[in-house]
């Protein structure tokens, strides 16, 4: 995409605040998970909305660069919700890293001393980490997000606890294993093992009934909630008939965030490191909790969508279709509780040209994965080989991500070219710097990229056809395509042109829109009418997003 004058940008930024029109004539636009525009953020690294909770547990040992808590919290996410930041980006789902209480101590994995700022080192699944905020904060976040039509997805870790530190003991031996370390060369030694040294692996395959870990009993009694937690566990196991084994305790604790707060989905961490039946059961528990929440809160129900699940099967790619190959065994995770999986190859396949990329994804999603989806990304928190690590192709990255079939995952800062190479960091810390809000004050060119993400993001949000519809190329030069989504009584149609000339350009709409149809270019805001199967758009941009007025 071409770069344009900042004066023009400032003049047109107001366009990003207006919603595009619904192309359905028969029914209200549905929310479709398969076309969602998801914003993924690390709570600690996004926005500090409450400085009073920056260090409540005295996690203040010196750390490696970007490996300590930096102050981001749920209140900071709420602030950006209130400002309309996510709405202006067309975000309709926010995925946050785990909110649960992390280990209190720190460890050195060879990359400098580290704390669990990222949320994946659980100490207690039943409590929010005080660095992130309070239960009241989380309740407010969900309520305010839902009021804006934005879903909340949390992160579920069942595979492991946090590391053992000088202040964090290990869970009992009937709960976790501390060896051997995974070899990753077949199914079993990817599962019944620890991912790395000093990361206790929950015995999710065990069917031996166990009692509560003494450390949790002691902690809950000190906090005055032991009797309540035990009563809830008794009720859960009585209602479900599940045995009191580690995996079902954790499933119950995670499901509480659904019944208590009304969250809409879970991203499941380290999926391939447990047997697949764990996730099939997890979905059953979550769906039951979601049904209970809807029953108890009928006025807060957004729609009839089932509970959303997306799995992190590390290394899964869309070309594998329904199967992940361990070498000695292939597993269909879509048949075991997941409506979607993270697609780890999009950041490679984004190097393809538009039509090659879009048509490939369309063919697989409309056929092999029909009824399921994948979540695409160009950058992420633990992928050291993103599409554009040096942030040299930011506009192209946004275009391909937000217009590709499937679910789009915007990683916090993609829209502001947050640096992914930080001098002095080691390992994945370089991908996890604090959000570069100050760049909006000092570098006005960031608004060009932000505007690009806003216009494409709102177009995706307003049109399920983008991620879930059928893709069809109309012309190759200039490159123009259509997407059409049909389900029940709802139809959504759009036409998109990319890499177009600046100024006046003629676009064929094929048979998508009839002659005389009034359309709007959602990118520039210009109005046009179809004549002889074409429209003429006169704009200062090289992209056209056509929708019915």
C-alpha cells in the first residue's frame, strides 16, 4: 500500500469512527467466530491503568531485560475500552493472557531472572493475580466489552503449574511430575513429561483420585475462603460424576470464570502436551458452565453462539487440515473440543501473493475444515520468526491478516509497529515489550498504520463474509475479489480491490452487485453506484472496500 499525506490522514481519521452499513436485507448482522477480529494482549504489557497494584507481592528481585512485571493490568484494558480504542480498530473479541494468580517468586531459565508476568506460571487457578487487578475489575471489563459487542477470551493452562521457587513449593507427587523432560519425537514423550526443567507437569492422564494440595488448603484458609471452595468442588463433582483427579479440579476452576463473569471463550495453552480427551471434556465442562451463565443472566446473553475454544497445538498449520501429526500418531483436535486452532504457518504463508494465499485458505476452510476455523497471525508472544520482525512490511501484514479467510489475531502493537527486536533481551522477551503508546505522541506516521488497521478491522467486523465467506477472484489486474457469506436468512456480500492506482480507478464487481446498486468504499468513505458491472472510485488510497450502502 502507498503512503499518503498526514494532512489527508488527519482529515479522514473521523471516518474510522463511523460504522459501515450492514449488507443484509433480511436479518441483523450475526457475530461469526469464524470471521472474528481478535486482539491478543499480554495484560502486564498493554496499559497501566492502576499504579497502586504495580507490586503488591514484592516481586522486586533484579531480572533479565523485560522479564519482570511492568504494571499493565485489567484496569488498563478497561481504559482503552472506554476510549473506544478497540471499537475503532473493529475488534470484536479480546484474548488476554491468563489472569490467574502466578507464582510469587522468580526463576532463571538461562535468560536472566524471570517472574510470571506473562500469566503461564500458575500458583492458584481460583484467584486473580493481584498485579492484574481484582475480580471487580474483571467483571467490569466483561460487562463493558459486551456492551460494545466485544467478546472476552481468557487463556486456559491445564498442562502445568508454575516453576518451583524459594517461595513457591511444588504440588504433590500425585498431582504433578517433575521428570522426565519431553523429547518431542513421538506422541507419549510429548505428553507424559515436563516441557522444560522446573516446570511441573500436571498428571492430566491420571485417573487416581487425589485430595487438595496442602498448599492450597493453607492458602485458602488464610484467605478465609476454604469452606466455600470445598463446597463448590463437592457440588461440581457430585453434579458431573467426574472423579477427583487433577484435570477435573482444574477444569472446574477455569469454568468458574464462565459462570462468575460470563467470558465467551478460552484459548487453550499447550494443547498437544495432554491427551486429546482432556480437551473434549474441558469443552463439555465449559459449555455446561456457559449454559448455566446464560440461564442465570438472560439479559446479558449476547447471542446463541456456543462457547468458543481455540487451541494452541504448537506447530499445527492449516495445510494439515484436520490432523496434527506426532510422527507415530495423528490427532484430530477439532473432534476433541475445539472449534478452531491457531495456524502457526500463516506468518510464513503471508509471503505468498494475495490470490495464492486467499484462495488456498478459502479452499481448505470451505471444504476440509467446513464448520471449523483457524486463527491466523503475523506476530505473536512466543514465535521468534514472525512475518515481519523488523516491521518493514506493516501495511502488507495488516492487509493480508485482516482480509484472509479465517479468524484474524492482531497481536498488541501490530497496529502501531511496536518493535519486535529489543536490544539486550534474550529469548521471547524481545517479543513482549510494553505497548508503544508514546509513539502516537512523537511519531505521526504511526497514525497512517493505525488508520489502515482501523479501516480494515471495522470492515472485517462488519462483514462475516471476510473471514467466513466464499472467496472468488474477479479480476487479476487490477486485483479484485469478492466474498459472499450465506447462512439461514442472512446474506453478506463485499468486493475488495488491492494494489490499485491512486486517484480515479475503475473496479469490476462481477455479478456480486447489480447495476444501479449504491455502494460505499469503506476505506475512503466515498459513495459510488454500479454501472455496467463496474464502479469508479476516486480516492487517495490504493485499496477499495466495497459494501452496500
